[in-house]
C-alpha cells in the first residue's frame, strides 16, 4: 500500500475536525493543484497518509486512511477536480515538527522538505517508518 501526506490549515480543518467525523470520514476537497489531484487519483482504498498541520503548527499530528478512491469534488462544478475521502486512524503520540524533519539527514529528499507548497504528496516507506518513530507512533 502506498503512503501519502495531506496538508491542512488547522484553523480551517484540523486533525480534531477529522477525528470528529468518526467512521463517516471526510471528503478531502478544495485541492486545486493538478499534481496534488493526480496523486489523489493514484490513491487506493486502504492507503494511509500523514495529517500535517500547515501554516500554524507545521507538524505531522496523525495518521489517516483512504476511505474512498478519487471521485468528483463536490465543492465545485468542474469535472477537472477530484478528491478522495479520508478517515482518522490514530494521532501521533508526539507531533513531528517540520523543523525536526528538515534537520534529519535521512529525510532531506522528502517532498515535504523539497516542495513545501504541495498539499497532497507521496511518502516513501522509509520516510514513513522514520517519521512514525520520531512521533513515537506505530507505523
């Protein structure tokens, strides 16, 4: 299964908001970047992702799962834009701040470090395992 990272501003839609959705999960809508949209098209039900608080917090705070594969984004009447549905799995025991990721020599090639603007991005298995260890969280 592939691994991903999803970025959201916590004052708009944060980890606690996703947790509050429970088993219903939530549509990861509003993505208007073709590369991020294409990554969502590549996702499969059961893939996991990190939930990253952007703008404020700047840290990975939890793990989510892809609940439904890519489908039209319900927030816009434009067939170009698709999204997936996600559900919270578990929080990180210790959030992993961006500064810790950037200063870890084993994570220098991570997309989060190289392209901080991309809101949806793949995560390599080695990056996933290391970040989970950093956050004292089961992969």
